[in-house]
């Protein structure tokens, strides 16, 4: 992981709290990302490094598992995934 070049602008406290709570509870989320992208999965970790905040999202399709490292500034929203 290399240091990002864009200045860090923190996300809202409400969104940050929602992400941390989802990580602690291992609750599936749909993350809405900048650029009209989205990912669905379980947050396995949230941490600070290189003056920014990050999360690791585990996505588990039927055939394999993928982990995504996401800068929290890329996240525009999060929604619980109902079974």
C-alpha cells in the first residue's frame, strides 16, 4: 500500500460509526462508492494508516472470496443487507 496523494477529508462521524459497528457485528453491508460504484460484503477491519482511514471488505460470491482495501473517503454511503 503506497501513500495516497490526495488530501484527506474525513467522512462524517455518523458514517464512520456505522462502518465500525458493522465491522464489530460482522453485518453484511452494501457500500455505495464514488463514481457510481457499489460493493456488497462484510467489513473485516477498520484502521488508520498513512494519515487516512481504511477498511477491508470481504466479498464472498458462491465460488470464491475476494478482499477489497477501501479508503474511507471513497465511501458515499452504507446500507444494511437484509437476508
